[in-house]
């Protein structure tokens, strides 16, 4: 699988300006839902927040790659 197979313009925002980590995660989950990869936004959001409590998924400079494994995920993607 190539990374280009996972990317979807609907799940990327180059103009986002989240005020904090959790606003960044909230927006990222919404973008994934908008791209059709998530079938239950709240269930996925809870999973992402739980994973974030284990260790951060932010990579700095306002970039975060959220992830979680649960039944709400329809399709892998970024």
C-alpha cells in the first residue's frame, strides 16, 4: 500500500489554527469523518482521546496524526 492510497483531501486542513491539543484532535476526527472513513464520530473521538492519554499523537508545529482502532473505522486513511 502506498501513502497516496491513504490520503484524502477531505481529511487534511492546511489552514487550521487549533487553540490547543484537544481542539486539534477534535478537528482531526471531524476531518476523518468528513472523508467517509469513520461511521461513528463520537465513538472514534473517544478512542482517539483514550490513545492520546497513553501517549501524544502530535508531531509538532501544529501537526497531529490521530488514530484509534475501533468499530467506528470504516476504512484506513490519513
